[in-house]
C-alpha cells in the first residue's frame, strides 16, 4: 500500500516534470518563431527601402536624360538660328559686292579699285590662298553659296569675271592695277568650284 502511493507520487512528479519540459520547449519554439518573424520583417523592410532607392535612382536618371535632351535641343536651335543669321548676312554681303562690281564694270573709268570678296578665317588644313585674292577657295565657296544656288551663281559670275572681257584691260589702263590678275584668279577658282 505504502509502495503504491510512493509509486504514484513519483509518477505524478515525472508527469509534472515532463509537462514543464514540454512547456519550456514550446516557449522556446514560440520565441524562435518570433525571432524569425522579426528577422523576416526587417528583411522585408530593407528590401522595401532598396526598392524605393532603385525607383528614386531610375527617376533621377530619367530626369537627367530629359534635362540633357532639352539642353541639346536648345543648343541645336541656337546653332540653327546662328547659321540662318550668318547665311542671311553672307547673302547681304554678296549682293552688296555684286552691285559694287556691276557699277565698276559699267563705269570702269571712275573705278579706283575692285572690292575683294570677304576673307573669313579658314579652318581648312592645308588651305592654299590664291596669290592675288585675299579670300581662299573655301571663303569663295561660302560666299557664292549664300545665294542658295551656288552652281547658278558660279555660272553667272564666270561670265562676269571672264579675263577676256575688255573691261579688265580698261581698268588696268585706268590705273586699277591687278584687275586682270584678280579676274583670272576668280575665274579659275570659280571653274574648279563649279566642276566639284
Ligand atoms: Zn580655305
């Protein structure tokens, strides 16, 4: 009888110990799950922040690309406007030069000199400037292009500057030295520009 009670008592104690151990294990599992969950949420938050940064970077790149494109377009418009203005100025200069030459060809006796075509700075490497003219062939190409039809202009000018014209001998006789030489050079350069 006494032994049975003792046995039961021990059994209860073992049961209780077992229960305590189970509880401890469950608590450990629960804590591990909580830690894992906390870790998962931290990782998710980090990933969300990375995503925000990536989106921010993409927006900044797009913004920068748009700004670059806008600046390029602005610069292109400015360049086009500058070129158009230059072309207009070239045309005005050409018309003025042609009118002055026409007056001289019509009244060679009153002429003292022949106006030179403009000699703009030339960026062409190895450019050879004709001996009598200050303008190089590139200057002349630009000058005669100002009309909008260089071939037509060259055809007209070749007739006007033909060295065989009597007017150049008259000019030389009137003291306009170099008139014949200038006509010859202009005629030659125009010829080579025309055949290009
Ligand atoms: Zn040149």
